[in-house]
């Protein structure tokens, strides 16, 4: 079973790389990694978030649970990973437990999970693990109480810490296959404490904390005074390529489909109105791929983005990417253990 899954994944990765490197605008494969935004609402008001821009572009709301179930049922082929979040906080979604259970029982979904700010009732963790949640990531800029409360306004430092500890305890005692992780955003306020923060949490997690770079949500989407306050620093060398339109898709709570996590612009389609496969190769998607084939820097929206894509010529493994490498190395690791 594992060998078949690995071979199927390798076939998909090969198709992605072939389409990307051949500069195809029509992709024969569907995205195997899809973010489904259950809600765009959030219970915090973080300095680094593009909340005002989200309010302007699509407003705040929840995806009907029936629509979510329909998306999974209509997905034309199995999906490698579903991430049940995008710009909102998934634990404020009224049907978060039901959504996880639907994904857990779906033959179309190989793996799913979500990132959370950790501000929820601790009892929710057991409910989520009971229905089969495979992984949960805590976005926690908690290098200190002072930094956390100033950066993640409205958050409860003690509650987040307690939830992380409880998640690790439940994993150790009853749910050994659950992956618990923490991400922290690097800024002038967190930089000096990152090693200590990792030392504090890595024994609980059984892995290192993931450190993410602060970014500006593509130019004008976040109040620049907040980024200046956080010590915003980013390379101003624009990558000339980006694999996202060949590899990923994001579905907002209202059904809008966009190509990447920073896209706060016009949607490329809507899954409540059209089939995902039709959207994936419609005129807007083909036009975006064609524009990026020429020069990312010339695209009206992408030209303002400085995020480094996973697969570029600056990647030492180019034209490979981490999906292919992880498939090969994980497969070899399992075979060697046997």
C-alpha cells in the first residue's frame, strides 16, 4: 500500500515538474495540496495580519458545512493534503469537529490538518483527535508573554501554552500518530529568543520549532507602520519564477479559488459554480501561468510579491523540489527500517 502511494505521488510530482519546466499553461494533473478556508473570521487582531485587506476583498464569513462536504465528494481524484485554513482561525468555525471527521472518513483525502492560533477551549483538542485529526500546528509568537500579547493582540498567552502542552500529552498517551508542531514568525521582537524558545518546546514536540520569515502580504495589504514596528526585513530581490499556479490551489470560504496564500486579488474561479478541474485549466489560470512563464516581475499582482517559491533556480535541488525529495527519502527510510 505504501509503495503504491509513493509511486502515485512520484507520478504526480513528475507531472507538476514537467508542466512547470516545459512552461505548459494547461496542466493534466490536479493540485494535490489544497487549502480550504472554512472561515475567514478570527478571534485575534495580530499586527502582521492583512485583516483590513481581507475585509475589503471578500469580507468575513463561514463556509457552509454542506458546501465543504460537497467539495471533498466532487474532488475528481485523491488529494495528498488538505489544509483546513487560509486567512481565518479554523477553531472559531462552528463545525470544525464535523469538518475534521468528514475529511477523516473521505477516501479522497490522504492527509489533512490545520494551523491555529491556539486560543480555544482545551477540551476541543480531545474532540478533534477522537475524530482523526492527523496534525495540528500552533502559530505561536510566544517567545515571551510581553512579545506575544503585544504582537497577537487579544490572545491569551497562558491558554496557548496550556493547549500545546495538552496536545502533546494526548499524543503521548493516546494518539501517537498525531503530529503537533509550532511555528513562530521571525521579527526584531522574536529574533533574540528563538533558540531559547526552541529549547523550551522541542522536547514536547519531539521536533524543532518552525521559524517563518515575516512578509508583507504582497505589498500594500498590511499597514506598513505595523511591519516597521515588528522590524520588517525582507530581501528585495524578486524571484523570477513561481511554481504555485502549477502545484497548489486555495479555496476561500465563499468558494472563490486563488493560486497561492498571499493572493488577495480577483479570484480565478468559484467551486460553488464550476468544477475544480475546469477552473484549474480555465482562461484565467492559463493566463496566469503564461504571464509567469514570461516574467513574474511583469505580472500586475505577482510583481509585488517577494516570497521565495519552493522551486526556483536558487534552490540547490532545482529542478527538484521538496515534495519529490521527501517522497523519495521517506520511502527509503521506511524500506530500510523493514
